């Protein structure tokens, strides 16, 4: 599938001109995969392929037209916001509406990404068309989106720059009276003040033994001696940054220092291994094997990273089961972590652009900071 997809010109939706080129090239998707239509209702796909930024929409692509369907709430917005050959205002479930209107013909072959349709829409397709008329094309748009154009990369760079600035500002605010929620709120405020649309995801702020929870939520807990894990990012024109740093409030003990240095080595070795053609599985194994040599692999309980795009977790996947292959223009994160329940957790994460020479975007310090 991925080999065939590479024959498509790179698609970017960086501005109206590029979006029109993108849509022209999309028609080739139907030809290449021998389908009459391709449908998606993914909010990310709709923004990328039409410019739409609402909450309810459906894109129908055939070999001649880009058709966009939404409900009456957005009929004024789509006049200027959406680029499509045909804009349709529907009612109820949008897929059900277009099927009743016979916009998709009964004898057609329908291509779709099973991950991009709501469950009710997926069921409608299965009920309406025989299995020979349905063709699953999983991650087909996500693979196209994963190769970034210059404007897209510049947006990610700006998001990373904001995140780096906020991190350095937060360091100055950490004091004995501050809580996890205080830091979370300050991050959200500062990122928006510096020009971000908002957080890429709710900031993960964890003190002490709570840092051993990879996806903890900020609480009213006040800082005390121990680990301080900060995982946050922001969004600029839809594109995200994602960074993690682990600090120590007070004087770190020898065990924490040792574990920190080993994890930092694992992260840097993995970053240095990024190159076009390497698999997500291989990158994950590089970090995992290094930790195994240091008898820490059992404390590494998640994947080594992920793609970064309009979604915070995007193609390519970087895990021990991934078959995704990195290409020039992918933007990824590398974030190994080790977690000792009841004691502390350590995670370090940077964003990187895949190229002939890998570009590590984050400039925030990674040496162990004791506050």
C-alpha cells in the first residue's frame, strides 16, 4: 500500500493554492486504488483536504469532483472556509443523507478508511453495499499527510519555539508553594499569550511519585522534594508541538541521577538513529535494547514516540509492533520513559524532522536540572 502511495505527488494544504493542487492530485487516489469514491469524516482529514475546521462534515471524492457535506449550522462558514467542487447542506447523519440522495451510486466501489468514519456511518456503508463494493484503505490520507511541506514545517517549528520559551519561563516560577494545577494553568496561559491557538493536549504535570504515572492529570498537590515531570505542547494554525522534560525539586539522589543519565543516553541514541527508510519498530528497539542492557527495559512501558501533525499522535507510528517506514518530511517525537511505581518516573521528549540530516527542533536543556 505504502509503495503505491509514493507514486502520488506530495500533498500539502498550506494555503489555498496548495490546497487546490492537493485536491487535483487526490483524484489519482481513486484511480490508483480502483475505487469510484473515497469517503472520510475525520475532522483532521477535512481540515487538511478542504480547509474546513468545524465539528461535523463529510468529504466524498470521486475521479472528477471533491464534494463536501455538512449541516445547516455551517452553511455560512463553508462559503469562505471550504474549498471543494461542490458544497452540500445535509440533515441528520450525513452519510445516510447522501446515500438517500443517490450522490453515491448503488453500483459503485467505495474506498474508505475504517478509522476515519463514525461507527454509525461505518454500519451504514456495510448495510448499503455488499462487501465486494467496499474497499478498506486504512491510513491512506494519514500517510499522505505525514510528508510535510515547508509551510507545515514552519508552523510546527513555531509551535516548538513557543513551547521552549514557556518551559524556560516555567523554570523561573517553580517554588515551594506551587501546585501541579498552577503550572498547568500557567503553561496554557503563556502558550496562548505567545501566539498559540491553544494546548496541543492538556498538560501533564506530575510531582514526586505521581511522575511514575505516564498520563497523570494535574492535581492541587504542592511541589515537594522529588521528580517534576512536565509534558506539554501547543498548536499553531492546527499543527502541534510536544515536549517532555523531567526536573528534580531539591537535591537528586544517586539512583535518580543514574537512571536519568541512562534514559537521556537512550533518547539521544534513538534521535541519532533517525533516518529515511528506518522503521518505527527499529527506532523503538534501539531505545528498548539500550535500556535492556542497563536492566531498565521492564520500566519502559510505552512506545518510543509518534508522528506529529494536525493530530498530536499521527502517522508514522513508532512502537515495537509498527511496520511504518520513515520518509523525508515526516515529523516525529522521541520520548522514552522509565517509571518506578511509588517512587518516580523520568521521560524526555523532543520533536524532530526526518531528513538526510535529522533536525532536532527543541532547544530546551536536557541536562538534569535541580531546582
